[in-house]
């Protein structure tokens, strides 16, 4: 039997909410016969389809616009919150990045009192270790920041049910434990390699057994080898804290490490008479001592279980290795470009080499600030992209765009201001760095290229942080090698070699990274498809408002 309620009540005043009709374009038809329409908020019968009056459609549009106004308000609130988080991450990170080199400066200051042979030998050992460690530092640090932040974002989005929340916490624990296990493994491998091949490494650095620097170089590197597990765990633990959005805790323990290193160095160098190896011993002991409370603080945030959940770590370890391999090849491209530039300046003679080194050091402050900006945007982007449920899609996508634009503005703005201040004070700066008039004149002659490089570096660091925050590992590797090819090609095929030419090649190296990174985001492909969805929806709402 067919029962039509509307046949009995042909014009029932049954109110239907306009917002429920926002997607209908003003037409609602019942299934079956007779058809049903809604006219002026009243349910009626009809024998054919009718389109709702324009006045009703405008009511539905108003409801949609009101919803979007609410979204706009949420976006503004989220932007303010993310801006506060951005600087809460970036400022402590900058202080730590600026303070960390103090440990090496402390070693240098004390060893300098023992003569040039001891200082030079330790310098050779430090350079040898740095050349190798640079290749694994970036992969371990960058992947731990992004992957932990990404997992943290997923954990934040799974707070609806207790079971989901428990699983999210376990997944975060697995991500953290996997990073630490990988760091420990890499540290132990380094310990074995450095201990077994110390003399071969020092010979490879150009120091023979007959050199007065030989004993200091070998003893320093051999002692430092025993500190590599602590150094690697320290690095990755810092990366994990950054991924969790906490840069204040590692800053505290970093300052404690620097203070202990300053206290232990003179004890082992002078009191016990260990010389160069005493400086290495003081540094590694200070790092081991500071590492213990740092890891305990991490365990209070996220449970660390390296071996209890070993079977669950396999998939995460593979993710780290895959991402790390891309970052490793990226680091090779970066190191190769800098090596070619340094080699070419060395071939031009001592004046050019000295001027290059002096101007290269001018970018220290810019590098540290822009690195902290990159850390902040990488952490927050990885978290926001992974958290798909906490906020509405439009709000989430607006927050992501805010982070991208804001980090580029901050990095580029700070680098530009610092570069302009340095340029205005260039003579005073160079007079403070060297008393050699030839070196000073050579450095002043390339200042425009140097400062252009620094300004582009201020953009390159956050742009690279954006790519890594999006877990766009393959692209960031390709972009670095494209930049490498541009830089090396300008040096090798650009005519007569000059110091200015080297610096303009470095400017192109930075500029290529900036351009490729921005083009990648604006292409709205890969992970950045979500920006395209956001802007399509915004355009649709704008047409409704009209």
C-alpha cells in the first residue's frame, strides 16, 4: 500500500533548515509519486519538478557564507597560535645553535696554549671527523625531526577514543625508539671505524708520521672515537625534542654540557698532562654526563623502549632508512658544492683563500638564525600535515599556508636586515677580522656577492625546512643536486676564475634552492595537493558571496 502523508497534508508547515539545502542548488524532489518540493520553507506536493525561488537559494547561500566566516575566524585563531609556537621553537633553537660551537672554541682556546703543533694536530683530527660526520648528521637530524613531528601530529588527531589514543602513543614511542636505535647503531659503527683506522685517516688528511702534529692528531681522534655513540645519540635526541616542538629542554642540557666541557678540559689537558687527547676526553665525558638526564627527560615525554618492542621497530626503521638515504645524497651534493668552491679559492693563493674564509664566517649569525627558522617550520608543518582530524580541512590548509609564507618572510627578512647592517659597517667589520690590508681589500671587493648569498641563504633554509616538513625527501635531494650543477657549472665554465665569481656561484647555489622549493609548493603536486583543494574551496565560497 502506498501511503502519502503529503496527500493528507498537502501543505504542511514542516520547516527544513536552509543549511541542509546548501548543496542542493534550490531543488529537492521526493522519491516516488507525487514529487515533493519545498517552497518558502513549506513542504508541498506537485506533479512535476520545480526550481526553488532565488530568495530561498540566497538563504542557503547565506548559511554557507556564515559557515565560512566561522572557518575564517578559526583560521585566524590558529594562525596566531602557530605564530606563538613558531617563535617558542625557533628562539631556544637559535640560542642552542649559537652556543653549541662554544665547545669547540673551548678546546681551541686551551690547546692554543700548548703550541701550534698541538693545536694544528687537533685541528686536523676535528676536520677529519667533521668531514665524515657531516654526511650522517643531516640524515639523522632531519629525518628524526620530521618523522617524530609527523607521528606527533597523528597522535594529536587520535584523541577521540581511548584505544586510538593508546595506539597513537605506542606509534609515537616506536618512532622515537627507532630513531634512537638507529643513532646508537651509527655511533657504534663510527667508534669501530675511527678506532681501527685512526692512523690511516690522519695520513689521508696529509699529516705524515714525521710531522710534529702527528701525535696530537692521532691521540685526539682516537679519544674522540669513544665519544661518537654519545655524540650521535645527543644529535638525534635533540632532533626528537625539536620534532615534539620542545627546544627549551635540549637548550638547558646543551648549556650544561658546554659548562662541564669548559671545566673538564683544563683538568685533563694541564693537570693530568694529557694534551690534545685531554681536550677530547673532557668533551666526551661532558657529553655522556649531559646525555643521561636529557634522555631521562625524553622518556618522561615519550616512553623509550629500544628492545622491548623490537619487532615493531622494523617498519619504522625502514622509513628512517629510506628518508635518510635521500637526505644523505642531498648532503653529498651540498658538501661537494662547498668543497669545489673552497678548492678553487685555495688554488688562487693565500690572499684569496684567507679572504674567502673570512667572508664565509660572516654568515655565521645568518646561518644560525635561519637554521632555527627551518627547524620551527619543519616541525610545525610535519605535525599539521599529519593531523587530519583535529581541525576542519579549510582551517588546517590555511594554517599550512600561513606557516609556509611566514617562515619565508621571517628568514628572508632577518637575513636581509643582517646583510644590510653588515654592508653599512663593512670596513669596521673587516678591520676587526684582519690586519692584513691585502686580505681586507680582497674581502671588501666581493662584499656585494657575499651579502647577496647571505640574503638568499635566509630564504633557502626555511624553504628547505618546508620541503622536509612535508616529508618531500626525494624532491629535496633532486633540488640540491640541481643547485650543485648550477654552482659548479658557473665555476668551471664561466671564464677566468676570480673570488667574486666563486661567491656569485654560491649565490646561484642558494637561489636555485629557493626557486625550486617555491615552485614545488606552488605546483600543488605531491603532498602540496592539499593547498590546491583549499584554494578551490575558497574560490567556490567567494562565488557564493557574490
